[in-house]
């Protein structure tokens, strides 16, 4: 005998999610700029992964009000005034809405995304705020442990360029930072590597290393 089986797959409609990085969302704006200057671009994806095609961007507010605009279709944040106060941080609050929900009786809306825009130059921002890595005891010297690359913001003045981005690594003990003999870092790429063999039976070697 053969038993027939009918399977129905129900689409679970989820709200769009912002895929920008790193977090928190940060940007810079020149002190003097034409209206419509491109500052940042929000990117949100619906549960189908179609990106901007099915997502609408809604500007909730700017702090202070009226300082920036957000393109409904592209998520691009642009300047709305010509001058910004040096050193001031402006905020843009945005939501993403699914244009094609499977259930038209409900509206699929993302969480509120907050962009902080500094009128001035910003230091580099690491792609992650925290990195956690576990190493087996037999890890070889020069093994690449983790890549701590940073995002670099553009200079707010086009007449000058920023210097070279250089990475360094330190060990932190009791709130103080000091050079580390256990790990090194490539000053150009941000890749941290092991400099000494690990010995977990050696009481002089800490089991937990906190690097900054």
C-alpha cells in the first residue's frame, strides 16, 4: 500500500533587519557642505534577502530636527543644511518597512536604527567591539589568531588626507596597559599572531589574555 502525504509550507514573514556594520552605526559630516551631500547608506534586508527591492526606509527623526534626510527607496542619508557645528554629534533614527508582506493586514517594521554623525574627524572604528578566541595548547608560533581590522572614516576636509592607519597591540593588567610578549600584530593589516608557544602547565603564563 502507498499512503499519500500532503505537505504545506507556510511562509513566516519576518520584519526587515539592518545589515550595516560595524555597530554602533557611525559617520562623519563636513562642517560646511552642500545640501544633499551623501553621508551614509542604510541597508536592510527582508526575510527573503532581497535587500532594497522590497524595503522602504522611513525617517523617524533627526536630533536636532531637520538636519538630515533619508531616501525612502535607497536608505541614503544626506545633509539637509549647509553648516554643522564642529564637535557636535547628530543622530538619525530610521526604520525599515517590508513593502511586500505576505499578510497585508500586518505591517512588518524593523527595530529602530540609530546613526550617530559627528561634525569632525573620527578615529577608526573596529569592525567588532569585542573579540573572543580560544587557542589549543599545541598552537604553532606565528599562527594567525584573529583579524581586528578597523573601518576608517573619510577626512571631513578634502584638502588634506589622513595619515597611514597603523595597528598596535597591548596587554591589559589591573587597568594598566603594557607590551605583550605573547602576541604580536601586523601593523598594516591588523592580524594578531602568536609569538610564543603556549604552556598551560606553566603557572607564569596566564590562561586568559586581555588585549587592547
